[in-house]
C-alpha cells in the first residue's frame, strides 16, 4: 500500500464504479496524513478539524463527509485502550506518587488525543469517500 500523490481516476460514472476505483487503504492512509483522499497532496483540513469544502489541488468535493462523532469515538477507543493498561503497569511496577502519576497520564492522554483526533477524522472522511457514502457517491 502506497499513499503517493497519484490522483485516482474519477472519470468513472458512479453507477459503473467498482470497489477498486477508490482503494480503501490508500484513502485511509491519505486521510490519516490529513491529505485529500483523491490526490494525496491537497490539505484535507483548513483548521484543526474543519474539512475543506473542495480540495485546493484536484477540486474533489469533500463537503459531503459526515464524520460526526466517529473520530472522537475512535480517539477515545484507542487512547483508552493504550493508556489504561499502561497506567496499571506503571502503577504496579514503580508505585509513583499519585500526583506524579496523574500529571504524567493527564498530559499523555490529552496530548495523544489531540494528535489522533484530526488524523482519525481524516481517515473517517477518507473511508466515506472511498466507499462512496452519502454525497460522495453522487460526485462525478
Ligand atoms: Zn485533492
């Protein structure tokens, strides 16, 4: 799987489109890098979480996305499953002072969440674009 900047051909009518004209893995990887799932070079987001209406490089319409709470849910799922066992391991191994433990894990959880949230939003938008969900299926 490569996430190069080669545009995926879009001259296929939606009704004749196959599953492979928008490869899922490429779209997910480009979305996670916060790049347009179609061309891989245009920025997907115009601020921390706002998705560009159209890609400034390839003019692909991106306003059809309906990411909603999906990225936040995935962020909580990943951060929780990483930090909860790590918290137990650190506590059982080193028995740090409670305030030290709290400070380290509070900063770690917030930092990891802020890192993952826009990337997972990009991946969710890439997934929806790849599977032609919602308005993405109507684009030419
Ligand atoms: Zn693009």
